[in-house]
C-alpha cells in the first residue's frame, strides 16, 4: 500500500489547472442512473392547524426541477457538455414533467425508458418562506419504487446505450441512488461496454454495503460514511490521513478501479491513484447553506474535467471548487463552468478586487449571462473622480445587474487628453473605481476607443453621459446588432476633470 497521504500544495498546481481551463471545450457525456423529479412547493407557514401542533403551509409557488441523475445532467450542461440521459421513468404525468424539465434544460432524453410498472421517482419538498430569512425545508414526501428494474427494461436501456456509444462519447457517469436502475446487471453491462470502447466510467455510489455492481469502473467518489459502510472499516469523524488512505485502498482492491476519490466535506478530498501515494486535496472554507446536490456536482465536475484531459488531481480541485459553490445556495443549482473558473481564479490569487484583464472579465460576464443577468458597460478616463462620474456610474448600474467599466490606460489618456494627463496613473484610477459599490469589474484598454471591449463582452446595455447622442456613442451599432440598447445619463453641469484641473491651475 502507498504511504501516508501527502498534502496538496495549492499554488504551483493551479498554474497548470488554469491553463487547462483556458482551453476548455464542449464534451459529450452519457449519464446513467436514478432520475427523479424534485417538486418544490414554497409557501408561508405562519400558523398551526387547530387539531394538532402541525404547521399549515399556504402554498405560493411550485417548481419542477431535475433531481438525482437528472441533476447531474443539468450540472454537465452548465459545464458545456452535450448530455444524453439513461434511466427509467414511469408512464405517468410526473414522467412527462421530468422529460420536459430535462428537454427544457437542453438534455437529450432518448435514453429514458418508460416503465408502466413503476412510478416516476418524485421528491416533493414543502418549503417555508419567512421574511428576512432563507427558505427552510419543512417536510419531504417521496413517491418511488426501489425494486430492481425488470430484465426487459434493462434490455431496452442497454440497446439505447449501445446506439449512443456508437456515436462517440467522452465520458460516462453512473449516479446511483438505490432506486432500482443501477442493478449489478445494468452497471456491469455499462462498465464492460465502456471498457471495450476506451471510455472512462465515473461512479457516485449509493449508500449500500455491497459495491460489487461497480467493479471495474474507472473511478468512484464515495463520501467517508459511504466508504465505511462498503468496506466495513470504521473511522471517527476526524479520521486522519492514514485512516482515509486505508478506506480508499480497501475500495480500490475491492473494485479493481483506477482510482478512488474520497470526499471529506470541509476537508476537501483524498485522491488515491493506482500505484501512487494518496494525495489530500484541500478545499476553500465556505459558508455552507444547503448540501443538497453537492455529490451530483462532484460527479459532473469530475466527468467534465477528465473529458477535458485534466489530470486527476486537477479534476478533483475543479470538483472541489464546483461543490463549494453548490453548498452556498439553497437547493440544487447548476453552476456554470465560467463561475467555477472564476472561483478557481480567486483561489489562485490571479484576480484580486475588481480589476480584470479582458479575458478574465469575459469569464465573469459569460457566467452572469448564463444566469440570466443583464450586462451593462460604460467607459472613460475617470482621471479625477467627481460627482458627475459618480452619478454616471450609479445610474448605469440601475440599467442591469453587472456593471463593467472600461478604463483608458495612461498611454491612451495621454493620446486623447495631452502630455500633462492623466493626473492619476491607471493603477490608482482603477483602485478608486473598484471601491465604488456600483462597479462590478474594471477593465483597462490601451486603444483610443473601447470597441474591442464592447465586441468581446457584448453588453446588453451601453451607457454614456447625456452630452452624447445615441448615434454618436462608440459601439452603439454593435450593441444594437445583438439586441442591446444605448442609455444616456444626464450630465451634472460644471463637473469635469478638465474644469477641476483649470481651477487648481488658476489658484
């Protein structure tokens, strides 16, 4: 057995990881497992019933979301994957709702088999809303069958899987919630087919004692409790690196897999690759709000990372970052690749504050756009900041969700304003802008106009002062091409950097 786990050193590995993320490409993934419909019923719970101390939920809205393996699909799509779902739904109304939720999310449902003998798995959660507080889950009702799927259903599932595999696949994920789809026969058939095709299979196991069904997979990602149950090895909650390595090694021997990734909550993960020393990979401390979907996110992130040729250590770092973002939000929420990339940039120290290169700004703009946010752009020299600047930026922020400010470099200002400008250098000007609440990002540009920034970032709203007309605003034609608009903010009379400089000189 390899020696004790070695701690991961964060900064040097990040350099290669960031280089790989910069060349991220779309992939094709197949997801096999237990597909569920998450029904979230939100309402006010302000009183109890008259006949028992039971809260009454006055329902206000209902959401139908992909859950279980379906959530893995949604996570992969957010990471730029083309995904086909393979599982079983009932021949019922809820099955139709689940198919629609998947299809609306850009997921191919050709691998979903309708089984009239079982219901669609539904997790119905009652969620109380309270003013000034986060939503709180009050109760959950499950509709499901845990019986193994019948042989004819398995045959249909594998027939459709074979057809998809023949079209070219980068990675296969198995998400097992012990609802009857991931039987030994199904999993072994999937793993054997992928081995012959040279396709990696990554498994998020169920909380079960016998992992025989996963034997021969490429990688498996249990948490410590799952690994303890499957191996019969008991550790305490604060198990040290040796104990974690013992768990991982036992699983590797049991399953004959290439590696084991043991997820350790706030302690990150332990990676054991065959014939290598176990590697403890830490994670960044997070404000944990809801752990729902964290396991799904880890599986999806590992699949996307490995399909993009990241090393296993880098794939685990990427998955750690993705899961960390997931636990900070309520419920399950797919994290865009760009948001994960942004998080890793921050971890690496590559970005500090609000100043960004154009390439870095584009990552955040893409993430915000995928989340439905409106991107606003304005630009200027912002040499001696005055009330007119403040008004422009404050009003610009009101037109959307993310305000990006293009800032002329010193050389650009000098060409535009003369040899005695700017008064303050670009670093100082960027620092001052970064302290303003309205400003989200500051991007320097060396050209005489911000045309390149506008073309690259493609803002929804372009904002300038009211001393322009819309047809004279640089980039107005570009923004209108992609359906954006130009907004003008009235200027404050008598406020200008040039005027301020002249007053100082006069005195």
